[in-house]
C-alpha cells in the first residue's frame, strides 16, 4: 500500500482537471506533472516522480476516475 504524500482533499476540481490535462492529453510523465505542478502551485517537491504519481492518483479520485486505467496510464 502506497503512503500518499498528497492529501486528495487539497486537490480542487480545477487542479484535478489541470493535472489530468498534463497527464492524459499532453502525455506528461509523473516527473513532468510534478515539475509543472511545483512551478504552478509553488510546491517544494520539484520534479519528484512519486509526488507526480500521487498528484495523478489524487486528481483521478477527485474526478471519479481510476488512476491505473486509461486514460491515466
């Protein structure tokens, strides 16, 4: 079981849509999602791959989608 470093409650629907766009429409890697999110929202995680994965998992949950199925993976 993965310890979640992103609290899904902190992800707004608007943030979730942006994360989904990066990952699903623009084909960002988890590392690239982390970097883009860090730059946009001021996170100190930078391009940490685990942070990017957790962002995607949290965003998918906010949107009612499975983060381990298409289009997320």
